[in-house]
C-alpha cells in the first residue's frame, strides 16, 4: 500500500530526466536504483527533499538531485518535495524561517533594518551613470558586496539559521514518518496473512 501510494504521486522518471534544470547531472539519471521504491530510498528522499525545500537558495533541485544520487535515495520524490517551496508558499515559509532565526539568535527584528534594506535597493538606480561597461560591472559587484555585508546580520543570517533549523527538523520528521508508515503497513500485511493461514 505504501509503495503504491508513493508511486501514484511520484513524478515519472522521464519527467525528471528531461527537466532542463537537471541537465548538468543528466548522465547520472539513468541509474534504475534512483527510481526504486523501498523503505530506505523513500525515507531518505523525504529527508533530502524536505531539507532542501526549506533552504532559501537557487537551484534547490540540483542540490536535492546531487544528494539523492550520493545517498541512493529515490530521485523523483527528492525532487518533487523541493517543489513545496514555490512562489505561493515561499513568502510565509521564509518569513517564518526568518522569525525563528531571530528568536534562535536572541534578536528582535527592528524597523531600521527594513529602512536600510530599502535604501540599499534604492542605490541600484544610479550605479552606472556614464561609467564604462567594465567600471559598471565593478560598481555592481561593490554594491552587492556592501549589501551582503549590510544585510548579513539583520536579514540573511537569521533567515539561514531559521531555514536550516526548519529543514533539518522537517527532513528528520518526514523520514521517521515514512519509516513508521512502512513498518505499520508491513505489520498489517503480515497479520492479514496470518489470519488467512489460520482460516484455511
């Protein structure tokens, strides 16, 4: 039952192999072991997929795919779970991660941080002016570095701390839940066989 349930909602291997974001690792995606459905592969897929879904970085699918290949987890489930964070769910998830991060770091979000963020973004309007292409690129890099340094403590660090914490907890709970569901299903099937044998 558990295997049929996961198979029903899992993307097909062709969908994963042909996804344009995964062409960098396409030569690894023909291993049939990456598409098996067993207790280990599915539970590890939940661990990997839920963790990377909560991490606020681009190319989450590539990271999930890499870890699925490395840990021999079910690849379609690992990738599908990353899609839990999409344009509709990202704002509440990452806001909750940021709030958790500020709490774990013992900080309080301040309105001045939001003002400094707005001022930093506003600086991008007049970065280049009449600069050459080379100087303009240097100005952009300097702007990004200064922004990262300015925003690291008030925004980025709490967001990463909260996201990694939620990712670890969600991944572990997901893996444990899958293993529990698998064990319950095996136990129920075994008991049903015993009843059938006793009745025969």
